[in-house]
C-alpha cells in the first residue's frame, strides 16, 4: 500500500511492566487501522523477552494484516505516560533529557512510569520518527492553587513535589470537548462535571474547557470508590491500621490499592458481576453499589458548588458508558438541581455520544464514549506538525 493512498498514521503505545497496547490511528479521521496487545513481556516461559521483542511482534502482526511499517513513513509515535509531575503540563517531543525526567518521576508513579520509560526507549530504537509523551496528569496542571494544594507544611510539599496532580486527564479533556461538540456549543461556554467510571474512577470539574478540580490526587488512590481502590478514607486510617492490625506501610498501601473498593466490599471487582449479584438480592453487592453511588453524588454536589452550577453532567468509560443503573442512581433525587435522566433514553443501548436527559432539561446529562488513543494520536500529530 503506497503512502499516497494512506493518511500518515500515528502509532499510539501504552507500555505496562509486562504488556504493550498499541493502536495505529489516523488522527484527522479517527480511523483505527489496527489495534492489539502483547502480554507476558519478560515473564518466565514467555517468548517475549522484553519490550524490543514486543515491538517486533507488533510489526509482524501488522505485516500479517497487510501493513508494513517499514514500507511507509509513520508520522510519529505517541506514548501514554501516567505521571508528568510538576514538569510536564502538555505533550512534549521526547529527547534523552525528557526520558530521563520521566524515569525520575517514577517515585510518584512506581507502577507506571518505569514501564513507560522502558517502552519509550525500545520504541525510539525501533522507529526513527518523532516520539511524543502525552501525560495523564497534564490536563489537570491548570488546577487553581486552592484545588491543587494540600494543607501540609509548605517546605515539605515543595521538596517532595506534593500536590494534587489528577489522572485520566487525557480522557477528561477529550470527553469535555466531545460533549461540547455533541451539544453544539463552544466548550468555552460550558460548565461540566465529567465522571470517568471504569475499574479506575475519577471525577472532574471543567469550566470553559479547563479543569478546575478533580477527585484523584497525588496518586490515583484518592477520590471515588473504584474496582479495587478505596478512594477517600480518613488519613488517620494508616496509623490506626499500623497500631491495631500491625500492618506495615507497604501492606496498607497494597490493601487500599488492590484489595479495597468494590472488591473489598462485595468480593468482586467487575461491575457487571456486581450488578448481576445485585439483581439476585446479594446484600454485600447492594451495600457496595450504594457506597459507590453515594460517593459519586458527593462529588457531583461538590463540583456543582465549585462551578456555581453546571450545564452538563457527563458519564464516560466502561461503567459510565454501559451501566444504566449507575446513571439512574447517581441522578436520582437531583431533579431539584435540574439533573435528571429520561428513563427510555437512559435505557437505550448505543456506542454513540448521546444526551439522556429529558428534552428541555436545564442540565444536559450525556453519555460520551472516551477515546484516549485518538486523543493521544491527535495531540501527538499537533506537536510534531
């Protein structure tokens, strides 16, 4: 296939410690030419020794689909990087200095940034095109000081870069703009609350296309109840569990990140299974569901106050896009605030962005599918343009 017949695509990579997700995307049209996942990288018995081998597998898979990466020019490679710390407030072309800084920020994201750095290093050796880092935290770099600052000693916070960073920023930014497009209004005119609900969950308050608050903080643990993460707890819980349960800081961190949330309350972390158990009358499932919804309403109300009212309440990501019951429960009782869903519209299944509030409602309640890969591809293309 000649390059003339092919809009030059961007290869989007999301490197985990033992996995590599990829999409080949045409930024202007949103067309996905290929997507896939390489797993078990570096694991015992795996044929995929490292990320360099994984990238070779990606090239071979694409070749079997009739796509030869060496036969035409990639526009660029876009890399998802979870944590940009205080340094990166927008996408950036990756050079040796940027890569070193991504590695240095691993203290803030020890599960994510090291893997991203390994993937970037391997990809830079494999593809002689511009490489761009797109940071999950970048969209929230605009938070005002009163929203981003923790009430801890200033010198300590400055020394250790302690602040609210927020996560899922690529998704929140994409969805905020897509909601404006759906409503046919300039994003600059809108006050939005965006609920990104998947296994990881976060909420944001967006005014005029800029984030003014978000639920995740220094780490992705803060905020909403998630699949395995507790979300907000009393900060004194750490000391209490250390004294009373004899748990180390590492054990408490594991407990709150991997054994809590919906899993800790109900025994399952897949929300589809939770809803199945809920339908059978399981009391643990009922409590877990109610706790999730209570926390969501808590943040919707808080952000309504911060924004001084809202024009749109938006649900996105796996649970937000697919759970009829969550959307109904979160909006239930909020009619006095102008927030409600039309039962039929809410129940209608669709993969398209859509409004589910009644005609003429003062607040648009919408379901807007997120597309982080497309957002990364477009930001990458814009940077290298």
